[in-house]
C-alpha cells in the first residue's frame, strides 16, 4: 500500500467550560484525496464525548461533507479560511439553540 507524505498544518483541541470539545486537524497532501479536488485533509469537530454536534471532514470516496447533529450533507470546499469560518458559524448557531 502506498502512503502519501502529508504536512500537518493545524492541530488544536479546546475543552470549553460547558464540557464541549472543539477540535481542528488539517493536513496538506501532495495531491488531492479523490473525489476532493483540493490538497487538504481535514477533520473539524464540535460536540461532547456523547454527542456529535458539528463535524466537517473529507475522506477518500466520499469527499467533502459536514454533519450537523445526525444530518449529513455535502460541503463545497473553497478555502481553509472559509472552512474555518463556516465551522465557527455552525458552532455559534448550534450554541444559540
């Protein structure tokens, strides 16, 4: 099996006062992970150990997508900055419920 050499761009994990976890992991790959057309692999998570509230990720064969509660939908990736902004917006919307 051939593995791609990747560069870690970001890895953060915060546990908020209410126990919620915010975790961001972003890698830059030497080539896109199909069917994505960009060269990033990412996982952004907001939730608890018992409840996934918001998650953005991409994986081989599935591509870019996000989870809001139990709902999964495609995500149109345009840039890392936009991805982080969209993730933060979804966290704020979830927290406002």
